[in-house]
């Protein structure tokens, strides 16, 4: 559904949310494959440490801090990257957060913070990225959502809806960008061992390490897939569950999560 990437050696990739977890692991993998990689997140020191970790790859690495909740910050980062690079071939929007929340502990302030980060943050990135890609007449954009966006889950009262919105967004973008030769990648990870999942007190089927998740992500982009999801056994189970009648769906999810 997107163009195939056979060689990363002449690819310029901007990863937003590159300081930890899947973003950092994907950056390392793409640098190993020879890509030019711009690292962005809020903490400059974490980006500098990641950029300095591989002396051989350092000439192909940029570390540009930004705050996705600020549109102006994202614009400044884009302009700084383009001052050093001829173009940006692929933008991966990985930044996001998670707050456990249920109906009896609903907190509007925390809800708005999560919406600002997970949803408005993506739109803040799209505003400067989309015109750039359209002007270039090529490239691609990958949006990291989550399997929590497939359907409602316990403890995901706000997180789940933000991720569901990103799934819808990626699908809508594909209609507009594919005819222009611009790739769109919807990336739905399951449970990955990152700071976001450390506090979970429920079973996490198919828990992956960030390096394994990065390999699945990059493999999906390379083969031109639109929907990249992993680990497949777990994600396909949730995709099937969303097709069940609600009575069966609620029973199944409650039984599996024990919540």
C-alpha cells in the first residue's frame, strides 16, 4: 500500500519521541542500517546521549529537542533539521504518554494533558510536516497509535480514545496522501517494555522488548505496509475481538484482563 524501501543509506528520517522506548530503539536500528536520523523529544540531554552512543553513526545523526504540545516548537525543529538536510523522507511520530484512568478516578486535568500529548501533539506535528511532504512530492509519515485504540479497554478511559482517534486520522490521511505519492503508516504496538508500561499491574500478553518492536516497525515500513501491528498473535486476537457482539466482547476482555 506504500512504496517499498530496500535501502536506508540515502533516507532521511525524523523520529519524534526518540529519547526512550520504541522511538530510541527504532533510531538505533535505522542508524545501523545507514539512514540519516534526526532525534527529537523534550529532553536534549537524552537525545545528545543517544546521538553520541555510536561514534560511527554520529555524522548521520541530529539531536533537536522539541515539545509536541507546542506547535511553534515543532516548526522550529523542522526548520533546524532542514537547515542541515536536503529533505526529510520519513517522519515517525512516536511521542505519547499513558495515564491509567477509570470512571471512579476520572481527572479532567490529567485527561486534558494526555489529549494534548497524544492527540493534539500529533496535529501540532502534522501542521508543519504535511506541507513539506506535499511540496517534496514524496516521502512518508508514520503515526504510532496502539492496540488500545481498536476498542474500549479497562483503565484506558482517556488513553484509548486518543489512540482510537489516531487510527482514524491515519486512515483519513491515506486517502489524501497516497494519490500524491506520500506513504502513510499506521503503527499499532501491543505491550512493549517501556517506562509507560512499568506501572501496569495487570497481565500484558506478548510483552515485547523495544528492540524487537523496532524491528517489526522497520520491517513493516520496508515492505510498504499501511497497518503495522505487533506482536501479531496478540494484536490479531484484539482485532478479532472487536468484531464480536458487545456481550461477548465485554465478557472476553474482562476475563483476559481480570479487571
